[in-house]
C-alpha cells in the first residue's frame, strides 16, 4: 500500500494466556504494514504482557465495564480496529474510534451490519488456539508470520532477575526449576494434588541433587504453596504472591525448566523462550502431558544450562497445546555440579498421603 501505513487498534480483554495468543496476529499486521502504528488495548492487569514488543507502538488498559464511556468525542482515530471476544461494549467502542472494524460475528445483528468484516467464529476446540486469532487478520488478507507467541524481557528486567536470584538462591543450586502448582479457581480441574508435585520434585532431586525450585503463582494458591514448601524445605524458594507479572516473567527466563498446570503462565514461559517447558494438565475432553522421554530430555537440557546470567531473547518461542520447545535461549557458560554418590544425595521428607 503506497503512502502512509494505516493505523491499527487491537482490542483483546482477556486473561494472560489469551492475551499472549493474539501476539502472532499483531506481528502479522506489523509485517504486512511496516511502520504502521499499532495500539494494543487489553485488560489493565494483563496488557503489560504485550508491553515492550518491538512491533507494538502503544499499550493501554480497558474493561468492558467502562468502554461505553470512551470514544464519543474523538471518533475514527484509527484506520482499522481488530476486536477479539464477544463483549459488545468493546466492539461498540471500536466502532466509535476506527473507520473499519473486524471482529468475530456477534449476537447483535445490528452490530454485525456495521462491521467491516464479521468473521464466523470456529466451534469450540476445532482449531489450535494459536490459529484462531489469525482468522481476523486473514479477513484483511494479512498472511500469518508464524504462530509462535511473543514476549519481551527488557535488559533492565533481566538484570533485576539475575541480581534477585544471586541474592535468594545459592550459586551452586542448579538447574533452577519453576513450579506453578495451581490454576485459577474456575479451572481448578487442571490442578495436580500437591503430593504429585512433591513426588515429581523428589525424582528430580534424585537425578539432579543440586536442583532448586522456585514456587511461582499468586496469593490465591498460598495454601498449596505452603504445603509443598513444607516438603521441599531448603530446596525451594517461594516467590508466589510477592512479585509483579513482569518480574515473574523475568525470573522465568532464567529457569532451566518450568512445570505448571495453568495455561496462562505456561504460555508466558514458552513465549519468553528462556527454558524448556512442560505442561501437565488434565481436563474435560483432553489430557495434556509430556512423555517420559520428553521430560527426561527437558531435564537433561536444564541440567546442562545451570548458569543464571545475562541472556538474549528474540521475544518469542514456538507454542504448543502440550509443551514448548526445549531449545533454551540462555547463552552462558554452564556451572559445574558437585559430584556426589547416590548415598549422599538429598532426599525429601515423606510425600504427603
């Protein structure tokens, strides 16, 4: 397209995982229209996962509850708006501030008539989650630029993470393994019993006696965190509920391995690209897990990348419904592990019944 590239408004008010799943679509827009001003608007508490991406010009927060107040005095600020989800206040806001709006077909026929493109939404679980957001950009004849999710850890955040770990975790403790022990309350069917995490950690410590665990998450899962901490003792450091979202992400980049039952943080770990990632989760109609061989490979890679130092990141890593690539992006010299005989390896206290 000749002349000034069009401006885009991308609206996606959702949880962490679904916010990250839109990043391939945003990247596709940026590639199709070099130099285009792309504004991302998301949930005020989660839109920060898109901040600092090189192809996003501005990041703002919005909710469906106060979207109706916005855009009445400055109309058609954007050339295009792409709206994800089915919240009518958000779609109507886009119609007020953009010349052309693309969205999935809504239940309101009058709104659908005003859309530049009304895209039929796919039936539940009929498509890979990373492919669904691209349906809206493809409605504008924008070709995908890969399906990998994107997240950018800044140099300052990376330096903070390295300093934090140097203060909190002894240098000889490696590999460093992150654990997300619970999903959010409405998805509790994904959760493992704490005793399963304890058993997994015991097996990891048997093979890698210098391994150390970072217990991630929020305040909501504090009871499970305390229970697991009791069994891990000095093999664990609790950061759950103590850090911001972006601080947690910066620590994730320094992990040798991540294991979690919540898809949002797992998408985040994979998008960061700093560690081999395993997701083990069971739900209605689907069971997600890694095979023993894959898990062993991930642990082997984690053990070979013990050092926690400065790292480069291209802000993206291949996604999957089961797990993420075990290709680590941390490029530092590995620290050696102490040689111990099996009898001297640390063992956990008895796992909970």
